[in-house]
C-alpha cells in the first residue's frame, strides 16, 4: 500500500514538473491547467467506473486498473468475497433452523413487539390454518380472534401456559407457551394436548363418579356402625374396639370422599360467587376457636392477628375451606405445647394470610410437590393424623380461582409457614354486603 502511494505521489510530482517546465518555456499557465485537468478527469473516470461496479445488480470482476485504484479494487473484491461467504453461511444457518422448525410436531410462531407475525412453521398451518401468502406480517390476534388469547398477550404474564381450542377444529385443544426475547419479541410454542386433555377429563370424571357412588354406601355403613356402637354393651371390649376402629376408618374415608368431591368440583367448574365481601375477623376468630377445640389436650397456643375491618372479595365457602385446611394442618402437625400464629395483613401487593407453626417442619426438597394430590412426604405422619393428602391441593385450586397463589416455607425442626397471597383486586376498604 505504501509503495503504491509513493508511486502515485511520484507520478504527481513528475506530471507537475513537466507541466511547470512547459509553462515556463511557453510563458503560459495553460500547460499546467491542461495537465491538472487531465489528471483530475482521469480520476473522475475511475470514480464513475467504481460507482458503476458497486451499484450493478450482478457481481462481476472489478475493472482493470493499476496503482492506487488497482489496489482499492483488490481490497474491495476481497471484502466482497468475505461478505458473500458470510452471507451464504448465514443463509445456510437460517435454512437449517427453518428446516428444524418445520420438522417439529409443535407449532412455532415468532411475533414482533407490535404483535405482527414474522414466522411460523408447517405445524402452524396444520393447527392454526395459517397461510404464508396471506397471513405473514399480520397481527396475531387478528388471525386468532379469541378474547382469552388477546387478554393473555396483553397482560404479559406467561408463567402459566394458555389452553384454547384450535381455530380450525373446535375438538382440538392447543396449549400456548410464550417466551419473550429481544426488544418485545415473542416466541410462541403451540402444542396439541387434545389426548392429554381427554385423559385428564376422563380422570376427573372417574374420580367424581367414584366419589359420588361411594358416598351412599359409606353413609349406610356409618349409620349401622353408630347403631352397633350404641347397642353393644361396654363389657364386650373386643367387639367395641373393633367397631370403634371401623368407625374411625369410615370417618376417615368419608373425609377422603368429601375432599375428592370438592377437589373435583374446583377442577371442573367455573368460579362462582367470587364477588362477595367476606369479613375476615369473625371468620378467622371462629376458626381459631375450632382449632383450639380440635387440639384437645395438646395445650397449643393459637394466636390471631387480624384487623376488625379486614375484608376480602371472594367466595365465602371456598375461602373458609382454604383457611380451614391450613389451620387444621397446623394443629395436626404441631406437637404438644406448641404455638400457631394466624396473621392477616395488606400491602401494595394485595392481601395475605399466613399460618405459622413451630412443628417438625418439612424438608425443602418436598415443598414443590406438597400441593399435589395424595403427595405425602412422610406416610407415617399422615397415618397418625388421618390426613387425606388432598388439603393443600384444595387450597391451591381455591387460590387459583381467586387469582392468588399459595406460598410454602418450611425448615426441618423449626416449623412451617403457609401463606395465601391475594391480588389487590380482591381487597375492599369498605364492605357493602358481608357474607355470613
């Protein structure tokens, strides 16, 4: 590069010297003007050749040239080759990515921050009926006209997937998983869960039907057991012991059936009567008294901290069931002379009620699964207390129906804290109608 620059400078000096000598000999500036004009014109011509070469649609070999211009063409051609190679590699990567996306059984959608459809794979055509020629760059909610999808995307909270029927086939159930990336862009995975949905519905129907069918014979058995216990003399200790155990187990089975029926109703029905105003002070005070009675001879200290004016908007029966399950669990798993603290408070995040005990505690490894049906971290404890394994599952579903969540904190040997978090929309400063 330096040698080409030195040669160009020498060329200018030689041309200028010759033009200067000619001007001196002829006593005129014209030789100098002609030389400079020719030199500038030659470079202007090279500029036009460069512009023509850079702006042509198809790439061709660079024009023949020497000196600095030849060196410039050589460097530009080298850069163009690197760019074409990188562009080809990028195209190959994009094509491989698209091929892999098309091979997926799940639909893949890419939408920009304005909600416009930028890409979709072949499965999206099958599940959602999209067409490349017409639907690309269209707003997604204009293509899938479902108020739930619009609300889901507008809310922007994608911790839980959304389940909707397919716009092509109402019998097909699709599950939407949304992942945000970039500056407001979103990747949407759409999975066909029709089979899983049907299996889940079969399971729910089976549990509901079996629980309902068990209720009648269980009532008959309990009735006869109560009659026998009343009629058998106290002297027949062995028979009374057997009848007493049968009565206890029938009571446990009745509790299990009732919990199964309630859980089935919570799973299969839409929320109802969730706009009533519930006075929490009286409700929790009554539950505290029931807990003291339930504790029997354990001598538990049960503290209650709730304001007289505390209110929640929801279904009174469901809220009472949720709080009752948490408090009864605390009573069951708190040892003698233990302490239970029931507290309600409000802040900018909403309303919160916590039930804290100083019982044996739970290994943190079990906490993520505690709200699953029949999950038991310690079977011996449940057999001793007569638990059904459904209480926390019921609490979880009730919180979901009230747009809230259940939080569990525990440490082995130090006790547990169960907290129900309600959103601000469930708060009211002044009650209008207080449910009994």
